[in-house]
């Protein structure tokens, strides 16, 4: 992937989609219209392959809290921020695929300045950990695995507790 801060969103998403498909993944959902950027959801049956490729420093046993994992790509636009949020029914692991990106992490509701994470760096977010992905000077791409903690009631969009959101959600 090769883009700059001035690359149009449509081209960024086309490059990310081509990258995903070139690695043999199946996209089951995508949204390019989020105010902060967008995402691609991959087929959960490919979670082990995804984990091996993008999280090689972690064993599959270390990633699996339950037997359900949901792999995704997040695309964050320059100077945009996702919600300051946490979850009750999932933990997450992220790897910066294109960056750098900013990430704010806290055990409390208080935000600090974002840490800067470079390509290849791992971010681990236990259940309940407050977090926010921040676009810096360029587009950022993060690979993410939702680690569902309640197999009978997997995490979904309703499991986002938003503490602050730049877009009024």
C-alpha cells in the first residue's frame, strides 16, 4: 500500500481492499463511509491464517479467549479519531499495518496524549480497557482481532461504550 495524506479516500480503500484480496482473504463486510475512515470485516473462518500473518508474535492459543475470533482491517483518515471507548464482551489485539498511528490507552475514563505506534507494532487491549485510534499526518491501517469473551453473546456494535466521540455518536 502506498498513499499519502492527500490520497483520496476512494483510492486508499481500493488499495487496502486489493491488499486484503491479494493475501487470499474473503471480505464479508466493509464500510468506507465512517466519519473517521472505515473498515473491512473478514471471514471468521480465516482467523487463524490472519493471526499467523499479522500477529506472528502471538500464538493462536494466546489470542483465543473463546473459540470465536473476528478479524478486521481499520482504516483511519489523517487527523481523525475514533471514539474514546471500551467493551464488556471483547478484548482486542491490533497491529499497525500502515502508519504511524496514534493510540490512546487507559484503565480509567481519563484520556492522555496518544502514543505513537509504527508499522508492525502490537497493541493489546484487554476487556474494559479504554482506547482510541487516532489518525496522524497520513492514513493509518490497523489489523484487528476481536477476541470475544462471551461465546454465547459475541461482541458487536452494541458493545461499544462511547465515553467521548468527535462525531456525536
